[in-house]
């Protein structure tokens, strides 16, 4: 029997798909390791800023697993990346699976503020934990500079903004689903309703005859809650980073064009209106900083981090205000 077959099943697995996110990866990985994810697996595609090489260095050091995602024409980057992760790693064995983008940070408000404290609230029959976002503006920054994301951006939009109705989920026993999308799993193989635990602590059941994307992609704006947990969404960062995001294209469509473009100038303006502060994620700051310092003791990671920041600075230079 192989080591893979005898290895204990991971409790909490986090997967992601990234492109041109180099300067932000170290913090994102450190943050979610601090939260207690047992395994983090990241696919990367078509990187111009050394994201892939930084991820490879972090893989070699044992912090994550990296899956290169060479795309075929017409493939959706995120979906293709998730499927490669699924084929190459034992994520179907996980107790809980979550998908987060590089600009999304899980933030747990209960217990010891770890992911296990959140899933401990899910009774044995709960299949999905659905969380609302907390979207942050670009204020007070204008242009990108090297440094942490979470301590820098603390001004949030209105709680009941449509951006915060977007859901991210943790799914129990992912082998029961045929596919993985960036907000939730799809293609449930069973016929019974799924039991969903919401961030306000209430429960409901899915409707088996309604596609999951209609039920778990966006919630009701009027019921947005962050009582148990939230995911901090830094979807703007600075103006030049946002413009680079426009240039990079979306990961959830085969090709970004005028019809599929989502991150428009109107998107930026609408979501850049501060309605309050939220610094709750800083509860993790000391541990995240310490882990990042340890990571940078690895010479390859340190070198790839520096190169990535240099390449990223060149990429955003045309968009600086």
C-alpha cells in the first residue's frame, strides 16, 4: 500500500486558481495556514509576474502544493485548474473543501477564529456552509506598493451591498459532487436536498430541482450576515492593480471580451464607496507576520518573491495614477 493510500484524510482543504498574483500570494497562504487549513493547493496559468515560480518554490518548501495549469483553447482557467487539482491530489477525501481566490481571505468570528471552529458549528447532517463576503474599497491607497493587503485596506462598503451577497462555501465530503466552481461545488450526485448552514447561524435545504448555482452563487441582500464568519474580499486593491486585473482577464470564462467583462470602471466606482471600517481580520496579524517571516527564510522563496514584485511593478506601471 502506497504512502498516499495510508496517509490520513485531510480535514480542511483549500484550493485556488491564480494568474499574476505574485506579490499577494505569501500573505494569502500564510493567512490560511494560520486559520488551520490542512492542505492548500494552487493551480496557476499564463503568469507574467512569476506567480507560477513563486508557487513552485513554496511547493518545494512544503507550504502548499502547486499545479501548473496549461490551458487548451476554450478552457475556463479556474475550472480546468480545479479539475487538474482534483485529478492529482486527494481532495475528494477531505472532510471539507473550500475554494477562494487570491483576493479573498476567510475570517472566522467564533471560537478560536480558526476554520475548525466554523465547521464545528455544522451538525453532522450539514452539507454546505455558505458565507457572505465583506468587500473592501481601495481607500486610502491609490497605487500599488509592496506590502501586506489585510492591514492596508480596512474600509468596507455597505453591509447590504450586492457585492456582499456573493457566497463562498465550504463543502463536506466533496466526492459527492461532479464538479467544482469557484463559489461552490456543482453536480450533486444524490437526490436528497442539501442542508446548508448560513453565516447567521440559520439552516435551510436546497431544492433538488433547481441548479445549485442559482442557490449558492448569490444570497439575498437583505439577509447578508457575518455573524459566524465572512470572507474578506479585496476585489479592488489599488487603481493600477485593478486595471491590471482588467488586462489579465477573468478566470471564470474561456476568454474575456466585451460581453464577458465584469471588472469594468463602473464596477470599481460602485464598490469604492466606504461605509465603515472592519479591522477584525487583524486578529491574525501577528501569527501571519511571523509565518511570512519564516517563509522568507527560504532563499528560493525570498528570491522569487522579490522577482515577482519587480515584474508586477513593471506590469502595473502603465496604469499608475
